[in-house]
C-alpha cells in the first residue's frame, strides 16, 4: 500500500475547503483600515473567528499528514510544522511562519482577553498568504503523492 492511500484524501479536501472559506472571509475584510476594523467589534470578532477556523484546519491537516506518513503525534500544535519540514514538504522558514500562526491561534483561543487587536489586523494584512500557501502544499501532496 502506498503512503498516498494511507492519507484520507476526502478529509484533507474537506479541511482544505474549510480553510478556503475562512480565508475568503478574511480576504473580504483585508481592505478595511485598521480603524474600521478595530472600531467595529462585529467585524473584528468575525476576523478572529475566521483566523481560528483557518488555522485550526491547517493544524488538523498537518497532524493528519504527519500521523499517517511519519507515524508521529506532535506534542504541541506548532511542532507539527517542524515535522512536516523534516519530512521535506515545506522549508524551514515557512515552517516557522506556520508555527507562529499556530501560536496566534492559541492566543485567540486561550488568551482571548489579552489579544491586541492591532496584532489581529497585522496578521490580517500580512499573513493570509501563509495560510493560502499551505493549501498549495496540500494540493501538491494530494496530486503528487
């Protein structure tokens, strides 16, 4: 049995679709100014929620790939991307950026009362591509096992 068959392709596609929907929603807010975002709690909360959904789905995809193809279970979310780097699917710099996004997700969920709204806007303006690029990694993996 090939490693490709060990992956649950339907799960990867479903999770990728969740990422895509969340990224599309985030992209819709990216042209707003920092003031427009921070002054509108509905928009700000929608951005936070979509980051949580997108980043969690990316983490879930990573965990699936690492578990199925490397037989490993990372101790923490960010470690998964370092394992993916070690497996040769992503480079070191990109692994660090993904690990940072996992840290951002942890802050949104566990330290939500301490979240700096300007940091949320900064991620919105600068880091959507980090998530989008991960979808390209997954697509290549699915199409070229």
